[in-house]
């Protein structure tokens, strides 16, 4: 089992204790160029962190058992990359972060270049990471909701309608040559909001069912635009939703 302990988070003191050398020994960057880019990001971020100390509260984060094949992270990116997060009403830029989609946690690298912690989810409104915009949805606040669970969703489109992707991973177990082996298995689900109600989208036909008031026009648009729902579902859903909004005005 993974353990997390609550941090008092007096990071100014930690910075005096833990040197940058400990980070360079503990981290395993993919390449020297990536490490240089990250160091530059960290320098920019920490230069102004004195005004942003409210970001530093949460629970300590530890990595998973290395015997599990694969990893728990969005787009399989397990190196810290800069992002933007709206946290407790404040927007923080150039934040070194990971997105753990197995536990649905935003993980931030701390002042000492070594300690990692997960942001308190209730304080996160949204975050931008690896060219994706994620929103934090509290399912208990939604009326007539039967499909969404609370958590972070990749907002693919936001207009009169909204298209969301839920990106997650679970751990599967399979028989190996001599023993059972565990691995991270990616899972994706899609949703559309129409008239403030969310619907799960699993196919072109399910999306057309939601947009049935303009079904014929949408079908004509799909054919004219040569949208391939099976091969590129996200591009198709975004374009269909945008077109539907245009003809529904």
C-alpha cells in the first residue's frame, strides 16, 4: 500500500535543509536538455514563490511499486513539466507538475527540488498541462446528473454545449510466465453537456441521439466534413458540437 502523511509544509525551512544537489542525485530526467528546460522553469517559478506560498499545502506523494508495468500518468509523461493551476482562487503559472490519472491527483514538485505533494482537490478549480485544459467537477453540485463522477475532466470544447474527456487508468493483473503481473491500463470516457445535462458519448449514434433536434443537419455536416468518429473521436466530437452550437443560435 502507498502511504501519504500530512505535511506541515514549512517549505522555507526545508529549503535550507535539502540542497539542490539532492535533487540532481534523486531525479532521473530523460535527457540533459529536458533537465535544463525543467531547471529553467523551476528558477522562474521559485523566484516568485514567496508571494505564492499558499500553493504549498496537501499530502506527500510517493511513486508506485516499480514492479507494476507502465505508469499512472497522463500521456505517460512521468517527468515534471510546467503547467498553470487555479488553486484556492489564485492562478499559479510555470508550476512543475505531474497528473496522476490513476488516483486523479495533480502532483507538484516542491521548493527543495525533491519532495512531491498532491494538491488538495477541493481547492483546484482548473489546470492547464501539456496543452490540455482540465476542469474540476463536483458531481454533487450538478442537477439531473446520472453519468459524471467528481474529478478532473479534460475540457475539449466549451461553448453552448461542452465536450469532456475523462482520462484515467486502472491496474490490471494478467498471468505471466511464472507469476501474475500487474500493469496500468488506460481508460477514456467522453461526455457532452446539453441544456445543463451531461450525457455519456460512446459512438457517433449516441452523440446524434443527444443532438436529435438537429440530427439531419448534423449528419449532413459529418458527411460533408468527412469526420471519422472511430479513428478520431475527439476531433469529431469537438467539430460536431461546435457546428451544433452554430445552427442552434
